[in-house]
C-alpha cells in the first residue's frame, strides 16, 4: 500500500470516528449532562459490556505502547493520542498516534524492519 494511501486512510478513519462519536453521543449528553452515567451506559447488557471492556483494554494496550515508544524511540507528544483515545475514542487516538509516530520515526525505520523480520 502506498504511504500516501496509508496516511489518507488513517486520517479518514480518525476523522470519521470522531464525527460519528460527536453525532451519536453529544446530543444525548447535552440533554442529560451526566458524564459518569453516560460512561456506565456502555455496560447496560452483556454484549455492550463486552464491547466496552474491549475498548478499555485497547486503550490500555495503546497506553503501554505509547509509553514504551516514548522511552525507547523518543516519540514525543504521545499523551495527545492517549487523550484522544478517551474522547472521542481509541480509534481516533490510535490513528493519530500512528501518524505522529510515522512523522517522528519515519515510515520505514530500522526498528520496524527489525521487529517485522523477527530479529
């Protein structure tokens, strides 16, 4: 996949999720500004609880990755991706982190090649 397409897809997915989040979540939150209640509403049944738990663990995996790479590769401003992972969501935070990482490390770093080759 060409790098320009990769970047465009990440931007589209991050923006698309953020827009969907705003359209779905903001109107009810304006009507009833109970943020804790809104967060807990993700656990109203076993299926919603499964998805909500997945989101929480995905954010935790992203946080571990961001913190690790901040220390090992010197990736700066990863906290922005973690904040975006909370609001609007992990999809936006993850895409933003990949774009930030690519800008700081490069699209084909030696570290990526080592990890992908299994060395």
